[in-house]
C-alpha cells in the first residue's frame, strides 16, 4: 500500500529543493538541493539534532544514477518482478524500476526524510511505490517466508560508503543471492565496496556535484555478487 507523506516533512522538502531531471537519467526528475551544507544544517535544525549524516535523499548519487540507467536500458531485469530498492534515498532506483515495468517496488530507507522524499519523487514521476522505514539489514532472512520470498530483485545504489553499513549490506544481499534473488549494485568503487567478490556488468560516466564527490564526473559501475561469495 502506498503511504502519504507527512505534511511537515513534505513542506520542508518542497521549500528546500527543486524538481530537476537527473543528469544520467533525464527521463526522471527528483527534488534535489542546490547545495549540500545549507540543507544539511536545515535538516539538523528541523529535527533539533546535531551531527546528523548528510541528507542523502536530497541528491542523485553516482551509484543510484548508474543503477537507474542500467535498469531502464535493461527492463527485462525487473519486468513483472517484485523489487526492493535498498537504502532508497531519493527513490531514484525504485522509480526507474517501476518505469521499466516492475510489478511492485518497495523503497526501504531508515531516514524518515528519505521516505517522504521518495513518495514526493514517485508522485512527480507518476509511479506508485511502497515505503519501508524498517532497518532491513538488521532483519534475518529466516524471519519467515514473507521476508525471504518478498522480492525477486534487490537494487542497491551507493550503500558501501561506511564500513559497518557495507558489511551488513553485503551480508544481507549475499543471503538473498543464495536464495535465488537477483541483486544489482550501483557503486563508483567506494572504499568499502568488496570488488573482489563482485562482477562488473556495466560502467558509466556519471555527472555529480563537486560538493559531494572528488570529480564532476564519477566513473561508476553496476555490479552483481559472485555466486561463490
């Protein structure tokens, strides 16, 4: 079931972002911020907390752009499939999956602002997504058949940026691969990406902002997990 976005977070996102086409995926538009630091500070003020992680939902990250492009160019991967967009952020990858013919998409993110942004972005692109705010990486694949058989395809864009998260994500994804779920990862070779356990499917030159990356063009690949992993 598709949820409604809370009014306060919706108002905050609309006031601090602009709807723009995604550079590598111009057929999709997202609510994105002009600059990273101001919206970061405003998010902290809105929540009354300091030291929060960056507002990942407010930008089209390289891994997500590459993965969305790949899915749109290879719709057979998700066509008529149940898809999980893991650590969805803006919802870009999930939106691309729906555009490519997925039967359903669950966009999962533990950030409440990301969940709201995903709903707004889905609406702007005329698709419907389900939202999950649970920490799926903390769940066990043995929690029951409804969990282990929930998805046919899992898409993960730019999730290997921090050691603990990367280790948990890879364990989660590997367990699903062992159960026969198709898993695709979009990543520009972040520090904690286990490249030795992956196979590259495609590579793109992705336009990004210098505020967040070390170059304006980020060479980014789409990967699959080696079965032996």
